[in-house]
C-alpha cells in the first residue's frame, strides 16, 4: 500500500512492485483459506486475485527492465505483457453459460497439493490454463529478467551505481529462489514423486527468516526501492577516508568537506544590539532549540531560526558567532550530538549508528563523524568505549 500510493520515487516502479506483493499476498490468503477449509471465502479470494497471479510475472520482468533502462512509463508494446492477465479476467468472470465451479474440490486440491498443482476446473477455460500456463509464465519471465540483467551494464561489477545493482541482484535472486521452490511440488506431482507440503513450508519460512536477518543488518538495501521516501540517487558529498590507528583497533575516520556558506551580512556591516537584548535573544534561541528540537530537521537553516524568532538573520548570525561562540553549523550539530548520546543507550542494540545519527538530524554518516569528533574530541566508538569504562569504574 505504501508503494502503490507513494508520491515520491518512480511511480511506475512503485506500482509494478506493489502489484507483485499484492499477488503474493493473495496467493498466501488463498492457501490459508484452503488449508482451513473455508471454501466460501476461498471462492471470493480466488476470483479476486487470479488476474493478479497472471499479471505478476510480467510485472516482475517489467520492474527489472524499467530499473535497468531507467524508464518512468511503459512503451506501447510492453502493455502486451498483460494479455495473460486479461485472459485471467475472462477466465474468472461468472458467465451465464459457464460450467458451475466445484469450490469444495478446489479447496481440497489446494490444501493437499499446493497452488501450482491445481488440476480442477476453476473458470471458463480448461484446468490446463492454470496448472500449465501459470508455471510457464513464471519460468519464462524469470528467464527474461535474468537475460535482461546479464545483457545490461548493471550486471558488471564496475557499474558506478552499486546501490541499484545490489538491489536488483538481491531482488532477482530472492524471487528466483521462492518462485522456483513453489514450482517444485508441481513438478514432483507430474513425475509422481511423493513429498510432503509441510517440508516446503518449513524451507520457505527458514529462507524468509534468513533474508529478514540479513536485511536487518543492511536496511539501506531498501532505500529508494521499498522505502521510496529516501532519495537513493542523491550523490553524497566528497569524502576523504583516513585510517586512524588506536593501538589494537583500527577505525575509519570520515572527514566531510564543509559547505561553503555565503556571508549572511555584508563585509564591514556593523551590528548594534543592546546588551540586554543580546542576552534576551541568546536565551530565546537556546530555549527554542531545546524545547522545539528544531535541530532534528535535516534542512534546518539559520534563516529558519530567524523566522521563528522574528529577528533579522544577521542578528542571529552575530549572536551565535560572538555571544555563543560558535558558527551556526557547529552550534546546531552540538545539539544533534547530545541527542545522539541520549538515544544510543536506548536504541543502540536495535538499530545502527547511522540510523540513530539520521534521527538526530544528520544528513549523512560523514557529517555525523565530523561533528562528533569536533564536539567531543574523539570518534564515536572510542568515546562510547571510554564512557562505558568510566561507568564500570564508578560502580
């Protein structure tokens, strides 16, 4: 639902991917209803989701293809891929002259042999429309997707957009595994080889658990794809990587080039603020920052602060530089670092440092490391280790 109605990102890709998940959801609901013997509800779910089952393989191929080709809309000929879905709509439509469907029999077959092994008539067309055409579509479009990837530059390791390549490979491999595994019972049935459906369910669950554990350690794999609110195409600012030797430990230190800020007031312009008003402005600025937590906003600028307080921008700049003793960037980053240190003991074992830094208002991990070093005089891991050691000694 998030993908289907998302306003950010590539709308075509969002819709194609959401249709794939809707289809998978429908398939799971259908099997659950079948195994629980709910033939009445099964008939509704089966008729509603069947067109999606026949559209999903095409959506899968078109999704991979449009990412690689960087397309935001389908070509006219690409709409022909949805002909099987149109046939499926005709198939499940309750025509007056159509043969009555035995939903009890369909329920028993689905519960016993799985989705792709259904050989009972389920609509206008013969049962082969389901147990032959559907697996054929899955295998054909999986093959086309891999062929499309291998022919493209995205498959090359030297491709500059590694996040896109990594997502495509992850998505394609995962889909290939689960789709192939779901087809195995159908092939075993054709070869008259005995099997238990429970064993395939267990393998599916274990594989899904492994994927969840993997993505918990690499949540950024979803940025711009499943989590489309993140602009994954935005290029990071230039970084310099230095190795900082801390004895037995080696830590990577990220130093980010400071943004060139335009002077807020003309050179030589004198700012005259009475002493009592200077103290009042300074107090108001600190109070607003602490109570409203404006530093958590990634794009918060000094002009926004001035607008909140209804004072001139150059007065804000003068107070921060001369009365507080920092420039605006260092001042706001100090609040962000302190917020990070409050959140880390609470969330450090649940989410990554990068995620907590992002919640604290930092746009990038590089900005966070640079600000933390400037504020605390040490890199985050070294500082946190020192704090932990100090707490243990005090105990």
